[in-house]
C-alpha cells in the first residue's frame, strides 16, 4: 500500500517536472534559435574573411577546415534542436503511460 502511494506521488512529480520543462522550452525556443542563428552568421562571416585574406596554402587549408567544422557544428545544432522537443515529448508520454 505504501509503495503504491509512493509510486503515484513520484509519477505526479515527474509529470509536473516534464510539464514545466515543456513550458520552459516553449517560452525560450525562439530566443535560442535566434541566438544560434546569429552565432552561425557571425562565425560564417569570420571564416569568409579568413578565406578571403588567406595568402599561403597553410592558411587556406586551415580556413577550409574551419568551414568543415562550421558545417558539422550546424548539423549538430540542428540535430539537438530537433531532438530536444522529441525527447521532452517522449518523457511526457512515458510519464503519462
């Protein structure tokens, strides 16, 4: 009897936490996307300038590597941005089940 009461209380607390996380992510989502887009644009401009002023082969190779890293970073950011809401929804469904 005591274990059932404890499990019910834990499920309710977990459901409240998931709801608060969903609300928090929903309220800050647009600001997070804007900040990440601004970082990508600024870093992309910096890399473009580095490529434009590169005179030696070493500098050009380094700039190309920076472009590759920027693209990898954008992909990682996209995967995390798409995965976070799915994870929260999965947690919500798991708690609700």
